[in-house]
C-alpha cells in the first residue's frame, strides 16, 4: 500500500525542492516563508525574523514587506500588555480593589514602599521589552522604527502603552491620602486600551 502525502505537505516539500535549486524563486520563497511564519505556535518575533530573512534574499518583495510589517505590529501590540500589567501592579500596590477578607493598606504609602513597588514594573519592562528587543535581528529593529514612522496604528499602540504606564506611575508614586483619584487614574489608563485591544489586530495601516 502506498501512502499519500497531504496536499499541504506535498506543496511544502515541492517548495523546499524548488528553493534548493533556486533560492531566489519568489513564488516558492513567499509560500515557504508564509507557511513557516503563520504556523501554530510561531511568535511575533520569530515570524518577523523569518520575513526579514526572506527580504534579505528578495528585497523588492511587497508580500514579504507586508508580512514583516504585520509581524512587527504584533510585536508592538505586546507592549500594551506590559503596560497594563504594570497598571495592575500599581492598583495592587495601593489596594484599590481589596477582597472582603483583606484590610486595605493605610494611606499615604511610605516612600520606601512606593519605591519598592517600582521594582516589579522595572522587571516587567526589562524582561518583557528591552531584553526581547535586543534579541531581535537588526533588520527587524529597523523595521519597527520604520513602521512607527509610516503607520498610524503603531503610534496609537505606543501612545496607549505610554498612557497606561503614566497612570500606573501616578497611582503608585504620589502619596495619595485616599483612593478616589487613584481609582479614576486606573480606569483612565485601562479603558482607552481595553476599548481597542481586541479590535485592532489587523490595523497596520
């Protein structure tokens, strides 16, 4: 009995053979790169690297350029989650939403506590953004800067992340006497981002 490869597997195998014979074959390289970049479990940074490598082979490919832009935008979208996580830490640090069994911290928080609450925020950005950015290929980093200059939604994403981060810092660093204003700041940082975060996945242009 002869086994038959699935059509997708046969097409992938054919593209690999073509690329061995002609590494610059645009059709095969486009299909091969897109297949790898959109495979389940492939992260935005990995997808961006794949498209950047393909562009190095075919600098004029509009398809590869669009794929790199899409993957780069996915990277930028992740920054907002870091800012929202910091906002959540700030709310926790000042006990904005305690459970029934918890006693809220006495306000204002002492300076030492406010400074200590900056530590997890710094760790979030160091591990979640700076370290990740440094590991990106030079071509991907260049495209990130280019995408921010060329497109509107990447700038919106950065503005939302900056706004949420500003609210987090105001909440945790000002010695508030009560929680009324910090609560307003929390929702001011959360709502504008949450209102769009689920709907702008494809908003690159």
